[in-house]
């Protein structure tokens, strides 16, 4: 007999149990479900809704059920649909009919909303800690590469040289915003829905704030209908996770490109690459590729939940059971990626000479030549055209700007003097961009200080 079987005259169709059950996946909530139940029972006792003896029996029974679930001894069945009813059934098996008092003043609707919040709270703490580790790894590499110069790109065409530290710090600031978003979401996750009942609270004189306090919530969800219908906090998490994944994926894309023979800027450690079953020479950046690839499922989980929720009337609807798998999958996908990321960044070898070579054998100092002409009072637009001509002729002669003689320069513009060679030197080019947020050494060191302070205050 089902726990809710009283008003039914028939048993469910054999396919219905399997179709409606969530136990195969929501058993991940077991610990949180029992944690919530322990607090609920304590509140029922304090509010004298159940007596001390029954409350203690239920609490001890719940702890035994938890042990049995953890050890794998407990049998979780589809017949009892979900983790909430499985736990209740196991409790009744353990301590007898007094276990049936656990669900007084509560519904699975407020219970499941509570479990989701408890689960997500822990996940948010783990994920932000992992993000901090990634930030630290990037900062470490930045510190070691303050003087490493490489081309900066726009349109994936070499544009102007930057420092590798500058480039890596750009990602540090992205992940910092991600951490801030995760922390900001905390105040919306950390409210207790318990006591909202099925939708309209309960007739028992419960104390919602007491339970909330016991479970370390900042407060309670103020409206019972909203409390059981709200999955905004899950959507918000999936959205934050999508941004994190997008940032990871963009960095992965660069690591993959940089590892190619065409770039040859870095080598990822063997421990983070895999080989080919056919081609003996291959070393593939599989981890970076998979992190990039798994971004798809994280976005998918966000779209899936938004779509599930969009037409739902108040209050609880069974559709909402679809909130779980995507959330679990996203938490696990993200944790997997972030745990690998910090050591992968820490151990990557930077090929500084190759990066520098890519700057020297290029025209990414052309803007500096134009700026130099502006210094000779030539309007920037004219200077741009003159330098365009110079670059074109260099390309035709297979030369770079630093290869031209002073006479050749003066054919284009008589104002050019021999200090031009100093101006066009790659290191000078980087340091000439001495503006807030720019690539000049002192400016990158400033950014490093800002990043370090932010990381410490996380
Ligand atoms: N397994 C359900 C879910 O995950 C729990 C809530 C069920 N409530 C109900 N009235 N059927 O959403």
C-alpha cells in the first residue's frame, strides 16, 4: 500500500510507478532530506505538536535510516517514488507507526524545495572554493610571466603585443565576477521554505523561524505559494554555472590553440593530455576539449529548466520534479572541470621564446609607428595611411618594420628619425601602453595587486 493510497481503489498502472518515480536520481538528496526532517521533528517537539518521546524515537530512527542509506543497506524502491517517501517508509520499518508522525504539518512540496536549497548551499560553497583555486593558479602563472610578451589578438589576427600576465589576469577577473555572482545568489538560496506545506501552510502551530534557524538559514520564504513554486534559485545557479562554463570554455579554446604546432605557445602537462589509439605521435588536449564540450550540457540544463517552468501555474506541479537531474548534472560537471583546471594551469609549460618570436616576426608594432607620426604632428588618419603603405611594402619584400633602414622610412615620411627603432621594439611597444588596465609592466603589476586583494577577500 502506498503512503498516500487511502483514497485509491486500484493500484497504479505498472508503468506509472517507473515513469513518475524520481528515486533513481533524487537519492542524492538523502542526507539533506534527513537533515531537514531532523530539524522539522525538533520544531514539532518544541512547539508541543508531538511529545518528547515520539520526537526522540523519530530522530534516532532517522539517524539509523541515514546510516543504512549511506552503507547501501537500505533498499530504495520505485514503489515509494521519491527520496522523501522512501525515507519515511524506511523510518516506519525501523521504529513502527510512530514514524508516521514525522510528516505532521509538512508536505513533500515544501520538503523538496528545502532539500534543493540545502543541497545547493553546499554545492555553492564547494564551487566557489574551486573557483578561488583556479584564480590562484592563474595568478601564479601571471606572476611567473610578467615579462613574457606575446601577440594580443583581435579577429584572431595579431593586433598589439601584450604580456602573458595581462592576458591571464583577464581570466582571473572573469572568474572573480563569477565568484561574486555565486556569493550574491546566496541570499536568495539561503531562505527556508519549510512550513509552506503543500501550498497553504498548515493548521498546526508550527514555528517556521525555529526550523530555519536550526538549519542555518538567514530567514524564511515569506509567501507559502511562492515558497513551494519557486525554483528561481536553481535557474540562477544554472545561469551562473553557464557563465562559469563559458569562461572556462574560452580559456580552453586558447589553451587548445596555443598547444597546436601552429601556435606552439604552451605545452600542457602530460598528466592533462591523452594519446591517440592510432597515431603514435599524438598528444591531445582532451581535458581542455572536454571542458569546452561540456559547456553544451550546462547551457542545456539552463534552457531545460527555464522551459519546464515557463507555463506552470501556482503552486507545485509535478513538472517541477524535472528540476533535479539538470542541477545535479551541472554541479557535477562544473566541479569536475574546476578541479582539473587549477592543476592544469599550474603545470602548463609556457614557451616564452616562441611567444616573443611571434611578436618580433609580425607587424603588431604598426600602431606604434602611426602614433610616432602623430607625435610629429601628422593627423592620425594620415599617419594610419602612411603606415599602411609601409606595412604593405614590407609584406611584399618579406620584411618587418624593424628591418627597414632610416632612408627607407624617410622616403615615406621625412620626419622619421633614428629613435624609431627604439619605439618599435616589442618591449617598448608594450610598456608604451602605460594606462590604467593596460599592458605596461607597472600597470599589469597594479592589476595583479587588485586581483590578489579580491581573491583574498573572497
Ligand atoms: N519527487 C517530487 C519532486 O521532486 C517531490 C514532491 C512531490 N509532491 C507531490 N505532491 N507529488 O518534485
